[in-house]
């Protein structure tokens, strides 16, 4: 845990940012997603590409899955902004860089990034140091989840209007939460204004992974445990869809992570493909 004088981001958030940058630096074009701003924020040591978890060969499936989900989310947000949505909420934002990379879309949105206070304090400092600043359209919302902080109340205090529709995304988070906590989050989000959209990732049980991906996924579980962020919740697609429907969402659909390979990686000659293991729930609220 970072201390108040020297906050640092969560190690998993940094890893995601570095994988996104590694895709640009190690994989040939066309790039599915281009983000080296997260690398600038993280400012790792010069030898970061030699870290075992950055090995371009052994981590290619994870790296591809990360950039695939990032591209899917960004396409969704861009589409919804084109339909007039003006609020974008990122739960567990980590080193998200949408507001810095896509000012063309972000200019029409108010972006709310929710994360732990240490991470938000660090990110605020780094954005200012790098010259990006904190424009009014970007709201960094610190919530102490470990102390039972109410993220919905903090979101409202930061200027979120619950009477207006929004896009809410939550990626790479549910595996660290209890199923009760995820169900409670879904119930809260099902109360969003009509016309709102939620995109949430979830991890599949090992038995649903492609056989070739199981050893790598099994190897990451003790690493997550050792870093203090163990994987505690896995869902079948049917279970996640049922949770969302029970929470009150009107329309739900399952997007298999492997289908993003056909959408974003078709025709590549380097063999880069997303690994199986993480799928998406997309749910919308309709007029009552």
C-alpha cells in the first residue's frame, strides 16, 4: 500500500498500461490500439521491456486481449457520444488515457474516472507534471473502497447527473471483487437514466478457456495472489447475464473476448491473437 506522501498506482494497472504501449512498440502495424501515454505516466525503469511479464512472445495473448478490449470500449464510447451521450464513467480507471488521447471525442463529454485515493493522487500529479493538466471535462473521483466509500455519492458530488444517460465501463475489476459486490454494483448501475450503456469485463472459469490458454492463466493466479490482488470471482456468460437481468437491466448481451479477434485482428500475418479468459457484458437501460 502506498503511503500518503508517495502514492503509486496499482501494479496491475501499470501492467495494463505497459502492455498497451508494448503493442505499439513490439508488434508490427496495423496497431489495434495506440496508447503510449500510459507508458509516459508510469515512467518505468529503462529495462521495463525485459520484465518477465513484458516478454513479447510469452505474453502476446494477454497483450492482444488487453488492446482488444480497450479498442472495443473506445469504439463503444465514440459511438455513444455520436448519439448524444455526454457523460462517461470509468470504474477502476487506473491509467486510463482516453481524455488525453481522444480530445476530439472527450471535448463533448464529461469524463469521470473513479479509483482509489492513492491512485488518483498519483495520477493527478503525473498529469500535471507531463503538461496534460486536469481540464474541467475530466473529473478524477477518489473513492476509498477498502473503507466502504460510497462511489455513487462521490460520483454525484463530482458533478455526475443521474437524470442524464451515460456510458459506464468497468474493465479488469470484477475478478477482484466478491460476487455480492459485483451484484450490488450492477443494481446501482441499473438505476441509470434510460439510454445508458454499461460495458463490464469478467473472467471465465478455467474450464471455459481454450486449452492452449489454460497454463498461462493458471500461472497468473499465484502472481496476482502474491501482488495482493488475488482473483476471487469467475463467471460463466450465463451467470453474468443473469446477474445483470436480476439487477434490473432491460437489455443484456454477452460479447466473447475471442470474437474480438475476428473484429480487430483478422488478416494479421504475425499471429497476434487475444487469449481467451475475459469476456464482456454489455447492458443498456431502456425507458420504463
